[in-house]
C-alpha cells in the first residue's frame, strides 16, 4: 500500500469520528433544558456502570476459591467506592487494580 492512500484512509476515519462525536452536541443545542435529556443525563452513568460490572463478572474465569475470593473483594471495593464517593472512574480503576494486583503480584490462580 502506498503511504498517501493510508494517509487518506486515516484522514477520512478521523473526520468521520469527529463528526459523529460532534453531531449530538450540535443537534441538541436547542433542547438543553428538556426534561427527557435531564433524566437520561442522570440515569445513563449508573446504567453504564451496571453494564460494565455485569460484563466484567460474566467474563471472569474462576479457576479456584482464591480467584473467587479476589473477585468478591474487588467487586465489594467497586460497590463501596461507587456508593460512597460516586466517581465511576475511580471505582473501576480501584477494582481493576485490586484484581490485577491479586492475580499478577500475589500469584492467585
């Protein structure tokens, strides 16, 4: 493949990505105070968090009781942080970090 062709592909992908990210903000500028948008704005983050937790739990490979215990500890940490602080990013990072540390550094298999 030629470099100009690849550059063209990347340019088109970049513009398409930028436009799809920009379109909702441009389309919804007039209806910022609509009650439906306010409700979606309040309920979307918890819904995404539930989906992420369910996906993460469904793809776990529990090979031993140690791994089950580690999963339970990480899930408890995520739930506790989310309910007390309410920061999804912090909750996800702490839970993932705890699980990863348990598996990689402490050799829980």
